[in-house]
C-alpha cells in the first residue's frame, strides 16, 4: 500500500473511472475565517480549503487507484455556506456518534 499522489492535471495513461455523484456538505455557522484556519485547527482538508479560498470556482485534482484515474471535484458556494464535492469524505466523520445524524454530510449512524 503506497501513498496516493494527487496531480492538478489528468495523467491520461489509465482508464477513467466515473467516480461518485456530487454530495453537499453543510458548513453551518462556520465562518470563512474558521474554515481557512491552518492545521490542526481546521476541520477541512487542503483540497477543501482551496475551494473555500476560491468560492464558485470548481477545484479539480486527479489520482490513480486500482488501474483507474479518478477526478475529485470541490466547489464552495458562499451564499449557502456549502461545499459541493464528489470525494465522499466528510470532514467530521471521526466525530459521528452512533444513533445520530451528521449535521454536515447527513450520514445517519
């Protein structure tokens, strides 16, 4: 098992995977300043913070996995304070509790 290498342009030597459908992450009352705090204080990863820094502009990154090339997308909608992404990774997944619903991604545990 190796480290996943992300690129900003498609590599183009592998078959393209269709990827996941877009999902909406609700950021609630968190301000842009809160979302852009550096680690370890932020809940967002680098890729998601890039989207917050550039509202309305879709951010793309590509990676290889199991002989496929995947495209990750993330867009920050400042008006609704949401992230539209196809990565399927909830930033607060580590803090879900059994029997509750995540306020960010809507996952029911």
